[in-house]
C-alpha cells in the first residue's frame, strides 16, 4: 500500500513539474515576442496550452510568472562552467573565459531575455537587482578571485573587481550592444575570438608585471 502511495505521489509530482514547465516555456516565448506589458495572462495561457484557471494555480500573477522565468535564466547562466583554476596561466584563462562569456551573452535568445529584464527593472527593481547580483556580479567576483590568486608574481592589480569588470566590458566591445539592440545578429565565433584577443592584449599590457 505504501509503495502504491509513493508511486501515485511521484506521478502527481511529475505531472505538476511538466505542467509548470509547459507554462514557463509558453510564457517565455510570449514575453520575448511581446514584452512584459504586451503579454496578458489570457494570452500566456493560450500560448502555454492551458486554461487561465490552471495558470493561476501555478502563478498568482504575471509578476510571479516573470520572476520565475528570470530565476531560470539565472540558473542557466550559473551552470556555465568557466575554468578559473589558479594554476592556469592568465592569457589562456582570459581568452577561454572571454570566448565562453560572449558566446553565452550573445547566444540566440539571450539578448531577448536580457532586454526583457532591463525593460522591467525600473518597475520591478528587485528582479533586476537579483539578476545582476546572481549573474553579472557573481561572474565578476569569480574572475576577480582568480586574478587575485595570480597576483604579485604575474599581475600587479590594486582592485581585482575593477580589473575583472574592465576585462568583461572590453570583451563586449562592438559585440554585445549591437546584438542586444538588434542592430546586428549574434557575432560569429571568429569575430568573438578577434575581439577577445584584443581585450586580452589590452588587459595584459595594463596589468602584467614588467620584468626588471
């Protein structure tokens, strides 16, 4: 009897998770296509293939639904593995990190998600703040910790968080803003590599210890 109950509960949980996933997928597509203001709960329900009543069972309102989508974007970005092993040399680490970082930032769909968060941040500052803290600031802190670990012998940096931010912004140069404002498509791997190489050279010219 107990085994039967556990199996039933498992099926219910799976169905509940599947339905939530269905709603989130439909809502994400609609938010990206129409923006936060343009997507009504009724339209989201239709896009997700559920009734409006079912939609409200899972999410109290559009704000809560949008927050759930942002949280998923945060988790997806946190899953990206950047290799910040302190034993790796700086030039190789910066090049590989820069390439992976820009490919993540400028991936198809990624720009739409960022635009949507930016558009709603003034009305829902806690959402924008959480996204910045858990994605942008988190990545800056990880790169800064690596730079700090490589300091003294190889690098001479007074403010590692500032240096990490500078490198990340240099990696975005001519790539991210045209992409996020839909002035250009996602950059090619070759173009990304070219920009990252330039950013790496600039960073090392500024911060690498000069032999005496």
